[in-house]
């Protein structure tokens, strides 16, 4: 491990005081020991104009941060938004822990249900999502699962509405990202403190699912991103770091937070997609560092020029 790059990632932006809500919510009672929580930022997602969208889970809000660092709330509703993904038509899709799969019109703030139940049964609690170029949508159903209850699920929603269950034994499936050729889905299994590698077969099935890399700590890996070189970026909650893992599953870099240790999600942004933005949820900040290889172009940003 001596050849691993170690560096810090400075604060890029802080949630303004005027937008913080220090109150007890149902989310904070279940996830923060009943404390007042003024925000919990996750789900960074960029549009084609370079605006950054993030969620505030306990207060059901979606924020937009302009490239100049100006914050605004574009939507607020009864729910617990977690992951965000941009659809090619410009809509934001939301994995909401309470309500299921939603979409948001970023111009009007209108929230619409996309998929709230499966076979008349509610989800455990959706966490994150990612689009494929085909329009397939992969999402995790985490709930309160863990090693004590490894029943978390990973789904694929086809454009025609078909829903495929890919994984049903996940100990807290969380962030996910597709490889460049979309033949492999990587999923953070938070309570397993590991990243699972899920090969996707031509017929849509999965096989030979394995543990790609492992970590340690009280929390575990959360959000994921990938660069054009196949390096996986892992935001680890409790270690206050983003780890960069090469295609062989070896850690080659570690970027540490100067704020709290709840480094939850990660996304590439900037004009050349060579800047990495990280939500530090506990402090309500967005961190940023530079990387030498651009991030993958996501389907929702395919029209954006480099």
C-alpha cells in the first residue's frame, strides 16, 4: 500500500444557512439517533449545463447548485430522496426510500411517480439508480438490510416497463455504476463493506457474481463512479474518504475529507469531466478534487461536449 496516492479534497461549496432545517424527522429518528439534522446531502448528478443536483434526504428536497456556486431548491415533497440520475430527455429520476421511483421536471419542480410498487408490494427502500445507454434503469432496494438480513435487491427496469430482479440476497445494496461497455454492474454493498461485481449476460441474466474489493470500518462503501480508464471511485461512509480502485480491484488512491467522515456520494463534473465532486452528508458540504482521467459520459449527458 506504500504506492497508494494520498491527498485531501477541499470544500467546494456549503449548503447555505438559510436552507438548513435543524429539526427531528422520521428519517433522523431511524438513522441519526433521533437528533436534529439540518440536512443530509447525497445523490450528486450533473446536467448538460454543468448544474449540480443533490438531494436532502430527511427534508425531501432537491437542490440545484450552479457552476458559480449558487444554491436553490427546485423541488420539495413528502418523501426521502436518495439517488439521482439524469434521463436523456432532461428529467431527473429519483430513488426515494419512502416512495419508490420518481421523476422530477427540473423546470417546474413537478414530482411524478414512476414505479412505487412491485407486484402490489412496496419496496424495502430505494437507494440509488443508474441508466444504461439502452434506456434500461438499474436501481438498488436497500431498506434496512445488512449481514443480519441479506435480502436487499437490485432491479433493472426496461423502457417497456418490464422489471427484472437481478439480486435478492444483498446485504445493504447502495450505490451502483456500469462499466464502460455496460457488461458489468458494480454495486456497493454497504454492510458487507465491499463492492460486488455483477456480470450482465446477453440474455439479460446475471451469473458468477463476486466480491470485487473489500473495505473496513463502521460504515461502508456508498456512492460509486467510474472514469474512462475503468477505475472505480468509491465514497466510503465512516472513513471520510473516496478510494480509487483500479480494474484489478486494487486501491491506487485515497482522497480524504477535511470535514466530516460521511463521504456518501461521488460524481464527475467540470468542463472536461476531470473534477470529482463528493457529498459530505453530515456537514452539508460538497468537496472537490481533480483526477487525471475523465469520468465516463453518462447516458443523460451524452450530448454534452467535452
